[in-house]
């Protein structure tokens, strides 16, 4: 059992001290807490969460039909089997996370309704000082920590991204972003336009279409989708044979990860073949007369943006039924009755839903300082997408685009725990990744190559992110299949990590 209720406290200031402070109780933060209890059982830690409960995305997003776009056999933690359908609802994911918290006694470590405003590092004391506010009482609270583990995700939960279109104020209906979905929204019998073509739009459309007079997905350009049964045949067969769930979990994960690796590499090696395979699956659902070329054929090669899985083809079934439709066009302006398109057509709407993405938020709206100087995050260079030059005793969980987020959360968890144990064994209190002399003159490159991956939220926020070098160690490679072997082999004594 790890330490839970025995942090040191400075009586004069009411400051609580922990060995590790975890920011966020979403999928990454809960995973980090688990790994600390198992791999660093002597470390005290606390998890600070702004929201009223755990779950992150799965707690804050309340729009109809919200579900994962990754399979839960790999999006779930490696240490807890997922036993239901691979594409899961938010409620199912929250239930799963709740079981992890309860089964591992993580609840006493988590402080909800704690909004962090600043984090300051002192090299003299080798400590982080974290200032926060209790959102339920308004009280200011302070913590110190030896190590800061950023698990807050990478976008702003409070408000989604909605472009400014001409005439929005003239529209007589409601304009809603899925990230702030009103609980009392009544869309029954109404004409609804969903702007966007990503996973959120593809989830919303079939979820509301049966109750709407008509639901339209308005997209500027198409997106790739994959479709299939919301089931894993191998898992079903193994369960029929009464195989232990832990074995099923491991076998099915390996199968899925192998198939994802093959698919990803094929999307680079033979993009046209993969493209035609994806489009053929869409045509099979919508029929030979549907204009797949216009509405579901992107201009980019597969995997330059995330490919969402459509379980049981519900999006395409909604379109085929006539209850939903897709319009590919650009917005000229909003009008009283809906949206005027550049083609001259008007889409009438009672409700417009802007499923247009989110704001990148790299450090949780927390003001960071290092020895009194404001941290300019974009001036740092990332070490494997999780640590940063000039920033001591801090790790950040940033997951995968082409594989499940949690795969990387588990890898980072192993690394951070190994690093903390190494520092304890060596009797050091500070670590910072540092470029070696031969690396210091290498060109600084943006966080990710736009030719490799270029979703809108990354492109809009690239200037906020750290730089990379043209070396695997100094970038987030997005390659789980390489990193699963590389992370355990990281040499903590090769000169990259400077201790003090």
C-alpha cells in the first residue's frame, strides 16, 4: 500500500508536501496513480482534478451517443481486462475507471474540485510549488512536490473550438458545441445541422437522427472511416471456451495491436490500396448510386488524420435510411433560417451543432515558472514527447494518434516510476533532460511533421508545442510498436539525463 494520508504539512502556510503530484484524474492520471502504487509503493502522491469526478473527457463530454473511437481492449489499461464490446459508451468507460479506482484504493489520493493556477520550480529547494483553488469553497490551497506528472490531456475542457462565421448572430435557432452540450436540449422533430466530419460528428449524427425531422452533417472536406461489427470474434470464441479474462485480454490486445501495426504501415507503403479498401466498405453500406467520391473520399492519404471506427456502420445506416444526410460544401454565412453555402444552397436548421474540434491546451492553463522565469514551453525540446529540456522533475502524458492513448500512458507510467526509483537509489533530487554537445546544433523542428499527421487542432496550436529534433529520442514518434521496446531500454545514465 502506498502512502495516502501522511503527507508532510507546513503549519504556518498550510502547505502539503508529496513526493509526486499528478495533474488530472482522467485516463492518464488514474493510470499514473495505479503505477505509483505498484512500482513506487513508498512514494506519497496526490491527484488534483478540476472537475467534480474522475474521467476527464468521459466526464466532461455529455453529447448524445458519446463513445470511444478506439477499441477498449487497447484503450483500457493493460492491467485490467476489458470484457464488453470494443467500442464503448462514456458511461461504460467511467464504470471501468471507477472499478480501477476502487479495486486499487486510489480514491483517497484524489482531490476533486481543485483548479491549479500556477506551478513554480525552485532549483534551490528542488521542489515544485503548486497553487490551486478549491472550486467548491473558493479557498486557496498550496502543495509542494518533488515531481510533477502532467496527466491533464491536451485540450481545453471548458470550451470547444468554434470558428467565427459571418452572420452567426442573425441565426434564429440555437448554436451548440458538443463539448458544452445542454442537458435540456430538445432536438426532437427539428432540423439539425452538424458542422464537422470527425469522430464527434460521426457519433452524433446516428445518435440523434431517429428523433430529428432531419439531421445533416455539413463538412468542408471528407474524412476516412473504418467500419465493422462492434465485437471481436476472437474474444467471443475464447469466452465460449471459458478462457480466463486476463488471458483473453492479453491475446486480444496482441491481435489488435498487430493488425493496427500492419494497417498503419500499409497506409504509408501502399496508400492508394488502403484508400480503396476504406472506400469500398463505405460503398457497401451506401450502395452504388451514392456519391462516395464527393462525400467520403478525402484528398489526403489515409492516416494523415485520425481514422474513426464506426461500429456496426450506424453512421452509414442512418444516411441510407434517409433520416440523415451529408453535404460537402463551404459556409458562406449564417442566415436567419440556417446556413447559406458557397454553392448558393441554404441549409435550413433549427439547431446548429459545431463539431469543429477543440482548443489545444498544452499545460492545462497553468502558469509555469522555472526559478522565477516564466516557462516558454515552445522554446523547449521534447524528450520522447514526455519530458522537456530546461524543465526539471516533470513528465507529461501525450498519447498516440494512430493507436490508443492509454498504450502510451502505461509506457510513460513505467518509465516515470523507473526514473523515480533510480533517482532514489542514486540519492539525487533533480533530473532534467539535456541535449548532448553533438545534438545542440541540430535544426529545431515543429512538434510533428505536418506531412505525417495534420489535424486542425495540432496545426492551429503547433506554435504552443515544444520543438523536436530529427532523432527518435527527441520527438514523439507516434510509433507504439517501436516505443514498446524502446522505453524499457532507455538508459538513465547515458548523459541525456542530468541529475542534481
